[in-house]
């Protein structure tokens, strides 16, 4: 199948595999309360309440959460040193922050926010249905031996390029569930090995992410003892991610950042299938409304969200349909087709999407390590391109003009969301650094 994209200022660069910025100029809704959206804004608050209720159970199972009160949280770091290396020294860039989800406890990536949430909420449901847990009972009952015996009768399955599989596998095994992770051809071997060591069953597919998810979904549909975590359609995943918005809002307040019409917030979110960035963006819109401007970031050969949103089609369009390869070193973003659920939610809410080259990901990884001491995966650095596109590119200036922000750049806050890296083996990370250093020398 081939698909002809409509004309757009970003179209030629997209099709040529060049970095570009696409702006969402489609119909806008009145906000997240708009009745045309398939979800309810109250679900963000419900997710936050669920996280609070889960906290004692999480703390009892994962000792590393004790200092965090049982919450899955990451730091917000002001990038005082890194901003100079990235070329963001000028006042026009406002303040630059890094949201360090690459160092999230338990699972080491943003997927901890969704995968752990969905698995533990399924455990709550199963405990209630079995009579092991009252509706408002103490969730610590789910850490008992009787609960483990119950959970051991079930398997939790997921399709993944890596980080969601790790998150779901860790959560499932911690409660006593079997874990089955269907991995695409893009999955890194060290992630496969880690899953196997924790007792998960890993099914390797000689195909891309979409096919791996389809296999996992079909297998689960044929067996009532398998619960499928559906990265393409799950509202539980989506709202598990959305609760991160309240966390960020509190951290920005602590940092003295005020977000309003005259002091905009720009947030850049690496995007694979769209669930994690979509959930975070939706949560931020619930808090800040039009004062927050959310952008997805994708590899030049795997821009499934840009292709889908640019197409204007109600049917899913793949990167293959427009002649792109879906080949990238950013394994978490090697996705050919966006989630239709996320596409519908983001269509009236997302500000835009930008694309980046693989070489830049490695260069930024090296800079992040030596300037800020961060350990990241290549995919986690994609957000670093955001401020440059907004401040320097023709499309970025067009966006600022359209939103009355041209004279407010110095008052803006930019949040670069980093999404994975803590679990990368040292030998693998050293190879990332070596490649990044060589690229940085060439670019100098």
C-alpha cells in the first residue's frame, strides 16, 4: 500500500528522512473536556488516586521506593550545563529542564508509569473478583502468599520493543504472575536477557513491533488465563502515564516556574506508538490548558505519529505506506503505525511533532553524560532537539507568531523528557558514549 500525504511545509523533509517540524493546524477542541474525545478528563484524577492507594503495596514489594513513599517518581533537573552544549545559552531559550524518567525506579524508563500501573490495577481487580480483597480493603493483602498463589494461575502478556516489556515483566513477576513478552526484531538483546533472568518467557519475532503486538493480542484472546497489556489501545496504560503531569506541575512550582499565557511551558516527548507521550500530554493539558505546548519527537525513519497526524486520515497510515524504512537505533521508537486511540485523543490537543536523526541522538547522549552526569538510551535524548526547532526554525517561529508568543520566548520553560537508560548495561552504555564522542568531534 502507498499513501499520498497532503501538502504541508514539513512534507518534503518527512518523505526525504530529514529532520523537520510539523505543526498541528487542524481543528482544535475546547480542551480535554470536549465531548468528542473518547476519554474523560476525570480519569486523570482517578489515576492519581489509584497511584496513591497503590503506594504502600508498591513500597512493600519494591524496597527502592521507600524513600519515595511508594511512588514512581523522577527528578526534574535544570539543565544549566547541558544547555550550553546544546547551543541553548541565549536568553531566548528561557529555562531548560530535564525530566529524568530515564532514571525512574523499578523499571528504569517512562514505561514504569504505565506498565506497573496496569499490572497492579489488574491485580487489584483480580483480588476483588476472587474475594481475596474487599472493594476498599488494604491492598497489602495482594503481597500475601495466598495472593501469589492466585496470581500464579495467570499470565500477563505484552508486545514490546523493550522498555514496556521490562516494565510489565518486572511488575508481573513481582506479584507472582507468569510474564510473556513478545519482542520485535528491533528489541535489544540486553533487554531480552534481563527479562529471561527475571523469569519471564520471551517470544522473539522476526518482524516489527506492530506484528509482535498482534501476535501477543491473538494469543491472549485464545486463552482466558492470559491478560494482555495492549500498548495500542489500553486506557489503563494511558492514564498511568497521565499522572506524571501532576508530579511535573509540583516540581515546576518548587523551581519557581509559573505557567500561564504569558509564561508558556513547552514539553517535548519522545514518541513510539504514542501511549506514554499521549498520556503525559493529556495530563498536562488537564492542568495547564492552552498554556502548555506539547510536542512529540520521533526518528526520521520511524515518524508514525507525524505520518498519521499529517495524513488527516481516520484510518491508520504506516511509515511504510509513505516510503520510509522504520529503521532506527532508537528501539523504543521503532514503530511503524501509531495507536489509533492515541491519534484520536491527540488530534485536537497536540501542538506538533518533530523528527531527529540517529546520529544526533548519540551525540546528545554523550553530552548529557559529560555535562549533567545522565545515563540515557539513544531514544531518550530525542527531546533535546525541541527548543532549537521552536526558537530557530521557520516553522517554530510561525508557531510562536500564531500563538502570540514571539516576545515571550525568554519567559518560557522547556521540559526535555528523557525516557530510558538506567538499566543499560555498562558495556553497552560505553559503546553509546564512544559513538557519541566520535560524532561530537565531527560536528565540532
